């Protein structure tokens, strides 16, 4: 069986979406089943002014530390440390850190939006 190890210091920086966040891909680039992304979101960072979609069946956002708002077409959800939201990547959405502290989150995208 295949096994891939990505050390924290070796995780490539990517730009999934938005402005101001530092995003690192924690799964191999050629992994097509899912992607795990660690995102550091400083105060004021956001996923863009408009709503966006990803070519993925499922998107999961888990907040490790801090607070993040995720906006959908008809609602806004506020997630705090320990909270997790699961939704279709094809549902228009964006995110924002309105707080004065940095948020640390994990994104799980399945299947991989790109590979």
C-alpha cells in the first residue's frame, strides 16, 4: 500500500481562495480522493468579496483556533474553535475573519478540487 508523509515544514504553500490567508496543502498534489489544507487566517483575511464554488462534492471546514464566518447565499455561520461545518463545494460561499486574532483552520475537500 502507498504511504505519503508530508512534514509540516515541507507542506507547499498554495492559494485556494481569498486574500491574506496562508494556505498549505497537507496531502500529496496527486491525491485525487481528497485534499487537506491548513489555513492561517489573520484578522481581516477573507475568501473574496463575492461568493465562489469549488468542483467538489464535499467541503469541510474545521476551526482549530479563533473564529471564522462562512457566508452562503442565504445565511452566515459563525464558527469558533472546535466547530466544524460540512457542505457541498458547489454551494456558493466565502469566508472571513472579522476578529482581532488569527484563526487556524483545516479544510477537507473531496474529491480533490484539483490534482
